[in-house]
């Protein structure tokens, strides 16, 4: 049985005497090893912290090579199915757990100076650098709700990825991307009560935006990582619908709308994989 992946990966389900497993394959060699290492690291630190282990789990990695990772299968719901089936109390529980998770990451990340060279080596002059001090230490890297499964009272975290700066602010930015753009809903192909799901999303958005000041991180930094993470997705976007969605969000962000037009699109164009259509970069 094949599971549905979102980007360039292929996921297969395998069953054996020792349980059920997922085999995830990607062509981009090397990426899987760093993904597996990060997943094992988080599995370890979450399961050894009773407070975190109450609300979260991470699939155990049982095998890994350059382009393939084998991990335990979890029978959980996608965020879309979860929102459709859940009560307000269950949504509150998700928000509470995500809040605790980010707070926990921030506690584990000492305040350190942003390395402008690191930003420059990632984006060149495409994105203006930012200076200052932020928590730097750990982050999931792609904390959208599509990289989670929802089982009873636990959230299963999937699809860890290295980030150019390992800061929990990156995870806040990804959560904002999810709720502001109803991200996972755009990739959901099953039948669902869209009205109910959108009401659920609006509730999650209200609650997540309400908790932002409680992280003790200046909004300027959250906005910066929000903006950079939207830009980083653009080269890999496959449809005009998603392209327009992201461009619309960037243009609404008045802090960056002007500066990004100058250089950022050419940076995106240079990053586009060979097989991707270029039409999307001519739209604006
Ligand atoms: N261990 C697992 N147990 C159950 N389902 C899983 C597991 N790992 C992945 N899945 C299912 O497969 C989907 C895609 O997984 P994942 O997010 O890792 O891949 P992807 O987004 O396609 O990967 P990438 O962005 O790295 O190319 C998940 O949303 C989930 O439904
Ligand atoms: Mg994913």
C-alpha cells in the first residue's frame, strides 16, 4: 500500500511479524540521513521528558540509507480529518500541546546572536539580513500540521528537516503558515465537510495568534522567519493556486512586500528544480 506524500517523496506501508512500518524514499540523496538523525534525536528527547511524552510521540526509525528511511507506522488522523471530527475541547487540546511544545523548544534554545553570514550564504542579497538575539538550538524545521498525525491525546511528529538557523521561531512561522493559509486543506484530496474544517481552522488561527506574545519573542523576528519560510517554498510550488496563495500572503506583508520584489524572485528562479515549469515566476 502506498501512502500519500506531499513533495518529492514516496511512502510505502509494510507489515511484518514485528509490526507495521512506513518506508519513505526520496531521490535527493543525503537528505534522508539528516532527516532520520533529527527524527531520532527528537524521539529521544521527547520520550525522556515525561511532560512532553504525555502529548507527543515520534516514530522510531528502524533503518536508514542515503535515500530511504524505515520507521514505525502510526494509525492517526490527518489534521483535516481531525478538525472535521473533533470538538472545540479537542482543538483546545491541540493548541495547548503545540504551545507547550514551542515553549519547551525555546527553553532548550539559548539566546544567541543571529549570524548574518549564515543568512547571506542562504539567500545572498535576495533577502535583507536581520540582526539581534533569538533562541537558537532546536526546531522541527517544518512544523505544519500536515507533518503531524493525531492519535487519541497525542500528536505524532513527522518529516523533520534541517533549517538554516535552528530556531524555534522557524516552527512558530510554519504554524502560522498553516493556519493563515489553511495550508494542509489545499493538499487534501479526500471528502470532507469544508465548511466545518474552515471554521476549525479559523478557531485554531485565533488561538495561535493569541498565544504568540506568550512566547516572549519579538514579532519582528517571527515576521522575518515567516517571510523567509514562505519564500523558501516558492521554487518548489507545483500549482498556480498555491503560487498565488503564497505571493498574496507575501504582498500582504507590508514589511517585506517592497524589498522582496527587487531580488527575491530571481533567487527563487535560480532554485527551481530542472523539471519545474517557470511560468509561475512570470506572474508578477
Ligand atoms: N510513520 C508514519 N506512520 C503513519 N503515517 C505516516 C508515517 N510517516 C508518514 N506518514 C503519512 O505520509 C504522509 C507524508 O509523510 P511525510 O510528511 O513524511 O512526507 P512528505 O511531506 O511527502 O515528505 P517530504 O516533504 O520530506 O518530501 C504523512 O502526512 C502521513 O499521512
Ligand atoms: Mg510532510
